[in-house]
């Protein structure tokens, strides 16, 4: 851990001290970073080591001759990428940025480049975005989990996102199906801020079913973000890279539902490496999607059962009154039927109708009528196999 922190600090220093380049426009600076970004097998740690060893700034590497580049260890392919960059590809990125006021691209040393992201071991050379750039340095918490969550998982993702967003944090996730989408929607439900980090270029929203969600995020002062060139297609190896950005942007990561082998646990692993707080919501012992969260809790992740468990970890970031926050979202006492005999017969896991009838000892017609009333009040939800009691009821 200490070694990685040292590398990241060196990288931050390299950004801060190397390339103010007062005689270059922002477009010229972006163009040069796009050239660096196009060098094959050349990342942040290599850049830091190289610039420190030869005492030069990052962008000055682009002025070196073929022989100089060869002498400091660049391969033939890397030298070609520096001396003969793909100008058409670079121009496509610049044209995309100029096509809308919502579009932008930033690079290390840019005043809006996320400070937390610059401190991780492998920060991106370029960040492409659509929307509100101010969120890049806002306090953020990530909510991640399964693409095929249970009703319970969806419920927790939405409700915790609402509480967290109302507490003053931006909700960051990956726009994937399932928990990611629920987290974004939860933030939008309460007028909060949310950032979606993609594993593909921003010319196309993936998955396609979330095009409207992405539009809603931008329209509500949120942000869509990617490190991939704007026309890059989604590929399997892109998503672990995306996950390190999700955790790297944030103070902490909350895992809602995840299998042992899942992208969410990869995000949690990155969070640990980046010295971020890792938290998990427990679930049913019978649900395989609870295994990942339970594993993290066993390994030392914080067990989260309510919003206070999260806020107490970030008191220096959010100073809001948590009781006020909860009152904004909870239903009024008149809507609570928690002491009702029938409602007590419905569990937080799926409860079959015949089990509810057996527990409540009420006639089936009365049960059906009252369950419908509870659904309308938001106390229970009808799901495949029966009913579930909603959180806090």
C-alpha cells in the first residue's frame, strides 16, 4: 500500500509541476495529451518513472527525436505513435468536444481534473465527459452491485442512494443494468447529483436501454464520464478499467448485492488499493448475491444497515443533520402500518401468499384486499412468488 501511495503522490507532483505551458491553448494541450494517450503500452506509472529519471516534463517527450526516444527505452511502435500520431483519430476527439457545450475533455494538470483521481496509481491521461464538470471534484460515494439483483437489492440501492444524495454526496456508479441503474435513479428521485462512468466511448450509451437514464442524468445537472476515446466500443477488458475510476473518484464504495466473482468485488478491490472506505449491505444467507457483500464484511468492510453507518465515516466531508435527511425520505407516521398483524406476516424476503395467510390467520379475501392497500401505501411490493415488506415498514 505504501509503495502505491508513493507512486501516486509522485504522479500528482508530475502533473502539477510539469506542463503549465502558458503559450499553448487548451485545445493544443489536449491534443498533446491525446498523443500521449495514443502511445501503446504506456501508462501513468511509466510516465512518472521516465520523466523523473531524465528530468523532463511529460509533454516535452513529444519534442524528442527518434534517436532520443530510442535511447530512453521507447519501442519502435511507441516511437511511431509519438512521431506519427493518428491525426484523424485525434481530430475526431476534438470535433466531438466542439460539437456541444455539454461535451468536454480534460487532462492531467487541468484545473478541473479530479484531485482524488490524480492520486491513484493509474489515473487516465484523458477524461471525456458530458454534463456538469463541477461534479468531478464534488464529494462522491460509489454504489455498485449485481446486474441482476433481487427486489431487496434494488430497493436498498434506491433508498440508500436517496439518503446519500440528500446528505450532500454525489452518487457515482457505472450505468450498468441492476444496482448501478437503481443508484443513479435514486439520486435523481431526490434531486441529487450523480455521475455515470462508462466502459466505452461517449458517442454511444451502453447499455442501449439506459439511453434515457443517461439523458436524465445530464439534464438534471449530472455527468457522464469515460476515459475511452469517444467512438470506442464496449469491450470486456474495458470494464475493470472503468471500475478503478468509479472507486478512484470516490471517498468510499458501498456494495449492495454482488456474487463472489463479480465486477463489484473488483471495484471493492480497487477501492482498498486506493485507500478508500469499503462498505457492504448484508443480505439473506439464502441469496447467492449476498455472498460477495458478506465476504467483504468478513474481510473488514464496514457493515451498513442505515445511513448513519455511512455518514459517520465521512463526518469531515458531510456536515448535514442526518435525522433531517431521513425525514425527507421516510413516510409519515400515519402511513406506517408496522404494527399491523397482516403486515407483520410479510417478510423482507419474498413471502408466498399462502404463508401470509397462514401467519396472519385471516381469510384469503381480507388478505388480498389489505395487501392491495399496503401496495398503494408503499408498505409492501408484489414480486414473483409473493410479497416483500419494504424497508422501514
